[in-house]
C-alpha cells in the first residue's frame, strides 16, 4: 500500500509542480522577477494536497487488503528505503534553504527566494520518493 501511495505522491507532486512551472515561466519571461507567482504557488500546493488525498482514498477503496483488514507487513528493507529517501529529501531541502538564505543576505527579490524554497521542497520530495521506490525494488 505504501508503495502505491508513494507513486501517487510522486505523480501528484510532479503534476502540481509542472502546472506551476507552466504558469510562472511565461510570466517570468514577460516581466522578470515581477512575475505573478504567489497565487500559482498556493494553487499548486493546494492542488498537490487535493490530488494526493483523492488518490489515497482511491487506493484505499480499491485495495482488498485494506478492506479486509489485512495490514501490509513492513520489513527492514522497507524501513531502510524509507530512511534513505527521507535523508536524501532532507539534503535537497537543506541545500535549497541555504541557497535561499544566501539570496536573502544578497537582498534579492522575494520571487527568487520563494521559488528557491518551493523548487527545493518539490525536488527534495520527488527525490525522496524516487529513492524510496527504487530502494524497495532494488532490495526486494
């Protein structure tokens, strides 16, 4: 079940991030750092959460093991893949926070600071999910 939810999170995150980029990049090309990014970013984040909740509900409804009350068993390989994914996601997010702080110290526009954080969180989440999914397959 967790593998299905991880896949749903990855697809939902990439869809939301792609939607955001499709809205902001043309605006950025037109007006630079004055581009409209706040509402697209908020909409993208809300969209990600909604997509993930809907996908999780659909997975739970369709998964017979959950309906029958049979819990998925987790072994050491699953826990190791989970830890590895969380670690790499944290590394990416920490790097983006460091870069955003550097941009703040250099008095850069809010557009660059916010987008550095947003891209870091989205890429960190995607990297963590990919590592979890690959770790589970490689070890299994």
